[in-house]
C-alpha cells in the first residue's frame, strides 16, 4: 500500500529544519540568486560567442554561475563538480572541443529565451542527442534558475530521495532518466500543487530531505499503468524531437548544396532570414552568403518579408536582381512553398526569376499534383522541381562544370 504523500508534504512543511523552511520560503538570498545566475548565464553565452570562454572551468563565467548556485547549499551542494575540467578524462567536453562549446552556448541561449515547457524539453533532448562527453543532467541545476516552474534540480540526494519515495532505481548521469524523474514529479506536483508550489524547488527540497535521511518514509509504488503512461509520453516526445531534428538537418544540407552551387557559378546567394545561424558539416550557411538581403524597391513591405523567407535566393552578382529562388520542402505543406514562389513571380512578371522546389524523392507525386492545381496551371508561372537525391549526387559536378543557372535544368523536372 502506498504512502499518503499529502501527509509527508505536511510533515515537510511543518518541520522548521527542512529545506522548505530553511531555504525555499522567506529567503531573500534565494531570490537574489535567480537574478545573479540569469545575468551570469548571459555572460557565458556572450563569452562563447565572442571566443572568450577559454578551455577551463576555473576563472570562467560558467564558474561564477556555478558558484552562485552552490551557495544555495541546502539543495545544490556539489553542483559545480560535474563542470570542473578533468583533463585526463577530457570531460566535460565543452572546453577544448569548439563545436561542443558553441553547441552548449546555443543551448543556453535558446533556453534562456524560451518560455514554454515543450521548447525547453526539446532543447534538452537535442543536447542529449549530441552525446557531449561528461555533459549530463547536472545542467538542470542551471536551467532551474532560468525556469523554476519547468525544470527540476538534479543531484545525488534528489535522486536518492526519488528512489526512496517511489521505490525506483533511477541513475544520476542520464538525461533520459532525468526526464523520467521530471515527468513523475510534474505529475505529482500538479496533484499536490496547492500544498507545495508551482516552483519545483519545493518538491526538489522534499526529495533532497528524503535522500539525506532527514525525512523518513515508506515507499510509494506507481502503478504499472501510471509508469506506462509516463514512459509512453517521454518516448513519443523524444521520437518527435529527433525526427524534427533529422528533417531540419536534411533541410540545411539541401540549402548548403544550393548556396554552394550558386556561389561557385558567381552569383550572390543568401538563405532565408530565419536560417542565418544554420550550419552543415561545420560550415555555416552565412559564410557562403551576402551579408543582408538586398532592397527590392518594386515590392511592398509584406511581400518583401515573404520573399526574405524563401529558403535560398540567387542574385546577379553585385545587383538586387533575383535570378533564381528555391523552396526546400520536407514535411511541410508543399503548397506553402509554391505560394511564396508565386508571390515572387507576381512581383516581377516582366522578368521573373527561375523558380525551383527542392523535394524529397518520396514526395514527387504529391509535388506534381500540387503543381497541376487549376490555379497554378492557369497562371503562366513555371516551377521546376529537383529531387533531394539528384541535388546531392550532382552538386560537386555542377560546381565544377556549371557556368550559369541553366545547368540546373539538367537535374530538374516540370509537372507534365
């Protein structure tokens, strides 16, 4: 028979020596820590961006952040240890590996700017997918101070408390285990929110006190149905994030090929305004492109914004004359890409650019059907399509032998 968690919470709140009373409530220093840590995380992000982060934890902006966290001794003792540079093990691998360092900085930047639970969890899953050696769920202790209602702190005592309370065998160093723990605690916190707080620090303190042996309890067993529901939710979310990441990587690869081809043939090239930070195989798309999208005096402001969101655009060298435009479709509605290309075509009816859809091979039939819609067929717009497999296969050859945009017709098709 499971314990009465409500009575445990009551005992936790009534004992003056528990984390709840000694740290969580009526503690100005705890509230000040949130402000200091948030400012410190911005410093970490800036240092990584500017190349000033260095190759050691000592004297870094990250050390300042972790020092602020470890000052919250009741729950966060030892929080800095996982981030200390261990030269023999080369961990955590965010000091000497530049790619991992940048990825960590981008992770923190996205997390500090996001506000929704699904956004933060997605970033955690993507960070875990990178398998950066030694960079595990200790990062949650930083994220807690950015999003205390979304992220649960995580350390040995909290894990021990969770295992004692729910009779489980969760391990400390795994992001997947962390997400499992978090899902359980989010469920329980929602159930007992009126007794604790929206701030997960209150529940973390309860687990900490149990793990430290300050609160003695019997185990509570989640039912098989409850565990199944939690595990299915975690698995589904993980699969969706990884699938989305793989699609995004494929999209970026196709953008890179198109920009590389255009640049090799002497055109000015640029990617969509919201894709400026994308990289493929360590090569940033922005390194191939011009600094900013040229002014187009012929179009109104709304149409201009739409055109700047086209995945890749080629201009005649040194001019604002668009010669080619490309929309890359993955799982999105193909018609939305056609619509953006149509807006571009209608803006320059007397001298329209060449228009292309870059599509997965398996979506060729769907693309032909969309291009044969009555509204498209009645207009004079001509949109070619290129299969992913052909673009990837012939990219290097076109870069080597192509003289102008007409060579793309060799690997493209039109709807019959």
